C-alpha cells in the first residue's frame, strides 16, 4: 500500500500545474524546512551588504551574528560593515520579546533583510536559514570566484515543533578529541539542534576527569586492547584510551553555548561501570580484580549499591559533574544493569532486606533496588538544582521521583512513561540508532553493529502515538538520535553514519507533521550534499539507492520485481546471463535463478549503491502460503511476501527481508500445487544475540494432501547458540523421505528462555526467518 500511495502521489503532483513561485519554493534547500514560508519575487544582493545589530541584543547573539558577517565578508571578498545604528538597508537584526522561545522571523526584500528573535537560539536559527538561502560557498573559508551572492525575497515565520532536539555521541567506546566533538557540535548547529547528549563513561572507558578520584582517568580511561571486528574471542592488545580534563570540558561547554546547544552529560550507573571498578575495585560486589572492558556488550560486574561507600562515590562524582555542566539535566543511564552480582552479594541483599523490597511477580527485588538508587540519586541532584534523565529500563521497578525517561527500546517506554506522569524523550532503536546499517548490502558498507535504518525510515518517525491524550503528548519533550561508537573509530566514519540521517532527523524534530515532505526532502538532496562537501563532511549516498518491492506473480511460480527511486529518475538494470542494459519501465517477471543489478541515474553523476538481488529458484518459489503463527507486530507486516520470494536475507535484521516471531511459533503452510517431489527444507534465519535474536529451538516438517491432515516427516532440536559463536544469517536444513508433496507445513519454535550467560536471561528470544527453501 505504501508503494501504491507513493506512485499515486507522484503522478498527482506530476499532473498538477505548479505556479512559478511554488516551483521556486520547491527549489529551496532548507533543512529543517521552515513551518511558515512565503517566497516572493526578486533577489537581495548580499555581497558587501551592511549589518545593523540592535544594541539591546545580548552578547552571545551578537557573536553569532558577527560570525555570519565574517563568513559573508571572507567568502564574497567584500567587507560588510557592522553598526548598531544607521539607515535602512542591508541586514537588520532586531530583538523582539513577543516572539516565543527559539522562534524567529525573517523577511527579505530587494533592499533589506530583517531578522527578529527573542533569544540566542532564535538568532542562531535565523542565521542558519540565511546561510542556506545563500550559495553553498558561504560555508567555505576563502573567496570563490563566479558566485552570484544573492538570496531570494522571502518571508519566514518559524519555530521548532519540539523543545528538545538532541543527538548523542558515545566517546566511551571510541574517544573523540575536543576538536572532533566541536565539529560534531557544528553539524548539530547546522541542523538547528539544541541538546548534545555526551556519553562519557562506560565499561570500555571513563572519559572525564574527576578530581576527587584521579584513578578514574589514570586507570579507567585506558583499556589494554579492543576486540577485533565482531570476533568476541579476540583482542588486538593495542592499548587504547583518552579523556577530557575539566578545562577541556569547559571549552566544549563554551563552544556549544555559543551555538545555542546545551550539553547533557551521561554518567552511566549503576551498570556499565566496569572502567570505574577497574580503578576503584572496592565499590564492586566481588572486590575484583577488574579490568577496563575490551569487548563490547554488557558486564555482570556493576556497582555494589548495597555499600554506603559506593553511593557516596556516586554522589562525589555527580557533585563535580553538576558543578561543571550548567544545563538542567544530568543523564544517569540506568540501562542494561544485570542483577546477577546483586543476587549473590551480602551487602546488596542486606540493603534489600533493610528497604523491605520483595519479588512481586512483576519485578524482582533487585529491580526495586535499582529504583532505590535512581530515586536517591535524583533526590541528591535535585538538591543541586538538577533534573535526571534515565534510559527506559529505570521504569522496571517503582520510581518515586520525576525522572525524565529516554525511550530507546522502541517507543513503549516513552508511552509508559507519559501515562505514569513522567516526561519522555523519544529515541527508539527502531528509527533513530545511527550506528545501524543504512543499506542491506552490508558487505559493501563500513562495519556497523547491525540493524537497518535507512534515511526514509528515520524521516518517517512520528513520536506521538494515536492513543496518546493531549496531556500525554505534552510530556513528550522531544526527539533524539543516538550515535554509539563500538565500530566507529574516525570522524570520516562518524560522518558517514550520521549524514544525511541527521538532516532527516532535524525535520522530525523541527517540522510540524503537515510540513514534512519526503519528496521535497529527497529533491533537495543534491544541493544539501554540496553544502556537506564545502564543509568537508563525509556522507552516505543511499538516498540515491534503487528501491524495490516483490510480489507474487499472476503466473504460477513467478515473482514480480518492481523498482523505484526516491526521485523521478531513470533506473537502468541488467539480468545475469544477458549483458544488455535496459531502462526500467514495468515490473520484471522472475522465473529462474538470476541476479538483477539496478542503478538509479541521478543528475550530477550522483549514484547510490547498485541494487543487487540474487534470486534462488526452488520448488516453493513464488508459491502461496498461509501463516498460522502470528509474528511480532513490529517485525511481521511483510511476512506474507517474503518466505518464498527467492531472496536470502543479509545481516541487517531490521528490514523487510526478515520477519520475527517471539510469543508464538513460526508456523507456515505452503501450497505446492503441482505436487513436486521433495526431500528437504532449509530455513534461512538470522542470529543477532545482542538483540535477543537466537536460532530456532526446534523445527518440525509435516506434509499433507488436503491441507488439513498433516503427517510429520522431519523434526530437529537445536541448542541455543553460545556467547562467542558468530552472529549473522544462518540456515538449518532438514531432510526427509523423498515424496510428492501438495501441502508442506514448517513449524520453527523460538527459545522460551534466553540462556543464563545473556543479560536478557529469563526473557523470551526472537526467531527471525526469511526464506523456506524446498528441494
């Protein structure tokens, strides 16, 4: 239905006459797009235009305007004079306290550009809009010849949809210098974001100086090595580390503040504390020895919160954090805290008895012990004028305070939080984890943690659910994307992962829903990328990729392949065995095993990754089937087309080539109408243990002549994969006695309990599948 809607919308637009001013407005590349904009006729000449800055404008806002004036002077080669009084004309900046927080008004005529705002952020965003209205050379650092320095006559009245518009950068797994962090802040400012979530501590490194506890950086900032790619049994044995002094932290805070960005530091507790325990083992349940983590993932060794000394340690650390960072929020983590050590720790068990905590069928006493930690730390920081944010795991217990919840495991945590009266920030791994792959062709992508979040999926995110009341919606403070860096070591790689997804995110954060337009956004991609180029930012080109849809063909045993692009451009394709390159005009009928390679031909030589689809024809290829077991809602919408389409899925599991089961078995009946002779089935699965996706526990194969009465022909049980076995796509084959088969039923059972070694022990595992191959 989405494909049909896209085409119908496209042809509706293509057949509609567009007014010249409307066409001019569509040509504007403004990201995020203003919520109220009117394009008029005429141009304003910017080169050498004077600047008049009203004297009542505050010093930080004045500095932001002066940076723009300097950039214009340097890049045009003509100095723009700056005054506080003077005649009309040129750029005029005025303070208007009637405007809302972060709002701005901008109006340009052929003689004058007038900007009004009430605060620093409003002026910063107006300046960013002005720069985007000018030629891309405004982002350069030297005069460039042959540039026409004009901007259109226009009227903009703009303000963001959400007050909280954030990005997270993890510097614990891989360290980024002050200069690299400031570069990240520049990218945020470009996209009108205002909250920088700085993930400063984790098992693999402590990155901030704490003067009372110097060993946190002397020992905790350095690991003895790092695991190699995704080989969990490996270590490169190359010492790795780095940290920020408090003076360097102050420099970054200053730099961010000048750009209207508030920093939210994260000190992850009570889990993800292995680096701290390596420095101060007395604060752990076992006493150590501990070592800074060299592997990714989760450690059972967490802070011993039964000891009063451990709590004083946290308070001492957070006192220095609160004194350093002027923002109202401190993030205390709270995620992925195994309770294994607490269950066997005399101090923690004594604290549980002291507090009268009990298992209650919903949560264990140890979950309520973490709630005690969260509430105590919140009360402590409240006394210092701060508020806390925690990941959605902090809801697993009973919170007494007013912690803001950051919902990362989908949106359910945020929905639960606002129903319970908490504020929430939406940052779901389903749409906004930028460490996930952007392409399913993972072999040709930089290494990533897994998953699949293309630009379009990020752009489509809506933080309000239909069931939310107006009061609950008011508690959604905003939206954030997370850039975790287990596999991201350099700024070049970092840029590639966040751009252009950060541009898509900015419209989710800023634009009212009715002002978002995927067609407008993609039509501006080439101009947006030219701005990236001038600033030296790397980026992914997947917005230029060829997209596809598979449907069962009208001809029995065939699949229809439909191709499209994010813009109305030609798509060329080839089919293996035939070197002829064709332009796509109609769906391609797939009858035999083959490889189809397709590329959308964008202008300016831009191309995304070629689409390469390997079709493997087998005896169930293109055949209809009935899904008896219900897949998980988030991973099952596509199940009716993918199990016999001949495409084997790749590593990126959050993609339409995979369907997931958890509460029920995978249970599918395939109609092999011609009664072919069959002797085996192969189930194609995907194992991603960190995401709770395991191999099947059992597979059962049955056959039938009438589709109702089945006889079992094969059954196989499997142990759960171990901690150190490699993840990725895997197949499980079951042979059976050769026979003619009309109906074939395949049941695959997910594990009802994740193994003990896993942090998710006790919960149900997912089973992901994508093709049932019949031989």
